[in-house]
C-alpha cells in the first residue's frame, strides 16, 4: 500500500489527555482517533493490527471446536429481567427505549441472548457439548473512561459460550478454553499470568483472569514468590494464623477523641500501634445492614463480604445511613452496643485481639480496653481482609508479592446461573429434562492491542511483534524527486508484493527526517530505505526493535525478508 494514498495522520507531540504510553503512541502513530470520551475509531493501519489479533483468536477458538457466529448488539430488557441482571448489573449497562417505549440495552455481554437462542434450538444431549463465539463491539457506560483503549465505553471483544450436559463436561471445556487463551496470549508475545478471580456480575463461581503484567494495570495481582500461585488481590485468601493475646482483659473505658477521624489519627492520639485499634465499617448487603470489623492496619475486602453472604449487591453505607443506623457518622462507629438490627461480622484477626480501641458510636468518643466476646458479640468470624505483601501464599509455598496487571481475558464456569433462570434444558440419554451447564469466556481484543503496545515500545514509538505488525516491511523512498531513487523504490515495491510480502511504501514528498520519525512511530519490524546509493542498487535495511542495520543489494531483499520472518 502506498502511504500517500492512506489515512495515517501522525502527530509530533503527545495528546494532552493521553496518560499512558499505549494511548499516546496509538494516537500519535495514526492507529486510532477519539470520537468522544471512551469511544475510538480505528484508522486503516489500526484496523490491520486489530484484524491480525482477531485472526490469532479465531484460529485458537476453532482449534478447540468453537464455532463463530454473530449476535445482535441491541438486547431486549426482557431477557435480562429473566436472570435478574437488569437490576443487578449496575449503571454500566447502557439502557435505551425505542419509539414504542420498549426497553433495550446495548450489549455489554451476551449470556442472556445466547441462552435464549440455545434453549429453543438445542433439545438433546446428542447436541452437546456446544461452544460458540463471536467478535463484536460491546458497550459499557464507564463512569470514568481513561487510558485510551484500556477503559472505554465501546470496545471490541471476543465472547464465547459453552453448553454442557454435566459439570465434568464443563470442566473439560473450561480447560480447553483456558489452554486456548494461554496460546493466544503467548502467540501475541505477551508477558501474562492467569490468576484466580471474582465472577462479579457475571454469576458462577470458578473463574480466572488473564493479566498482562504492566505498571499501568488497574488490577493488583497477588502471587507467590516461589510457586505458580497467582490471584486477583480481591480473591486471594489470607491463611495467616493469629495467636490469641495472653494479655489480661482490662476494664473498658470511654474516652474523648475530639477531631480524630482516621484510624491513624485515633491510634496516635491514644498512643498505641495501628494494629491495636479496631476498624469498623457499615455496609448495606442486599437489604440488610452489616457492620464489618477488622484490625486497624487491615482493609475490608468487599468481594469476600459479598461471597460470605452470597449477596447480589454490597455497598458502603452512606454517611446519612450510618448516622441513622449507628447513631454517629464515619470515624466514631464500633461494634459495642450495636442494635440487634445490625449484623456484626469480623475478620479472623479480630478474634485474637484483647484490650483494643474502637469507636463508641458517639461523635468524638472511643472505647479503650475492648475485648471481642466480652464487650461485643460477633455473628461470624471470616476471612474478610485484603491479603498483603509478606503474607504466606495460600498454596503454602513462599510469601505473597504484588504486581500490577491489565486484564485482557476472563473465563467463567457459570454452571446453572443462567440456564436455570431461563429454563434452558435438554433431554438426557434417559429422556429426562436436565438443566444445561454453562461457561462464558471473553477476550478484550481492542484492550489486548493496547496491552501489547504497553509491553512493546521504546522512546521512538511502537515495536510490534512480527506476527501482528500492520505490515511486514516499511519501504522508504527518501527523495522521490530523484529518478534513480523513485525507480528503485517502485521496483522493490512491486517485487515485494509479487513475493507475497506485505509492504507499506512511503512515497510521500516529505523530508527524510519526517519519514524516519513516522517509521519509528509505526513500529513495522523491517524498514528498507532507498537513498543515496540507489544508483548502485544498494539499500539500507534496519530492524525496528534492535536497531541493527545493514546494506543489501536489491536482489537480496526478498530472501532477506522471508528469512527474517521465518527465523
């Protein structure tokens, strides 16, 4: 393709709203352009890379027997209401009405749509297992779109759905999909980890996320320093054992703590370590209020709280509700003397505590010398805190360390969450109706493209892995006004195309410095420059990633490129 005929608008400076390298470089190099906040167009060169990522995904899906289809992006609310997700999915679901005032959603995910289809078309165990997938734009009303393609309101996703006759069959499909995802991300050259994750609004229990390691990742991965254990920080269980304090309980006292709002403030005011304080936070768990207590130096994990109660919605109580329920606002609440209408749960570390401080449920006052079991009762002790660096690894090997990651894939064992609610059944070999067992599997295709750039770039631009670069060769004619340069460049362009090599030919009437800068931005793996030695039939060849360069005769170019890509 001749560059003079393409829409590839490059920029010399970073966009002012671009915070991370992938956003900056994809915009500067003319791969994407923003239309509105969180909404992007893929320009021709960007579409080519996207196509190549899609093809890797398609190939791995087809290897495990998944079949591609296409579902509508516009989904009727009735389907979402069957599963209850119309109310529980949250404000990210983009909802709209047609002219007849019928409710719809723009597809954020397609579990309801595919389940509705399959329940009408699949009737026998002989049609199972079945796995289908699509690559389609998805829509989510992100409160704060940011980081370019990493957090947008419209994005390209590969979503797949499996239907099985048993949980054993689902396990087999899940493992095949897990392996296929691992192959996808390996083929894309990514440094990634598969981590234990929370299913969130998707439903189901067993799930893994595929995380590309990156400092700009919004997720924290907890991993063992000596084993293969890795989990999203929300899902990593704490296996630390807490020895009961042997200190004799002292008499509880109520003390004034004026203007002390945070745990750190209170600890310093009372003269004790942070871990000798009791942190209490009021949550609304579905329809009831729950007070959660942890050690002062620990943080409440709301995902663990949600799983403890098998709840649909867990939200931090507002200060208004906190005052109404607890009698005081944030900073002074605690578990002593709590109303019977409030359920008190506590992290396992709390059970070992003696003579600690906590809020007195009165503005500006705290209790000291509080001992659980004597001064307040706990409905249930459970693992309710976030794991911390230095904690023992849950698999018993090594200690926990943290890394940041970009989520690019997610696999779920949905079980009967959707099929039971939507009456998706089949007849087994005994002729009896059974509920289908489901799995759901997603890859953020456009997000993956951005994650690749985060790992493959330098201070001059992108350095694409060879198999997904927009072109194999970037051919530059430094001065097309000189006949010998134009003639040789044109001949090389035709020869490379005839040899099946994908070429972007910079035939523009631009300065050499502009062409070199744009070439570095684009990140095409091999650059061929036709310059001052064109009359001798000699060109310069440079590898984008390593910077290695050499001079070759025109007749050596095709074999060089083919050998380079087959190496």
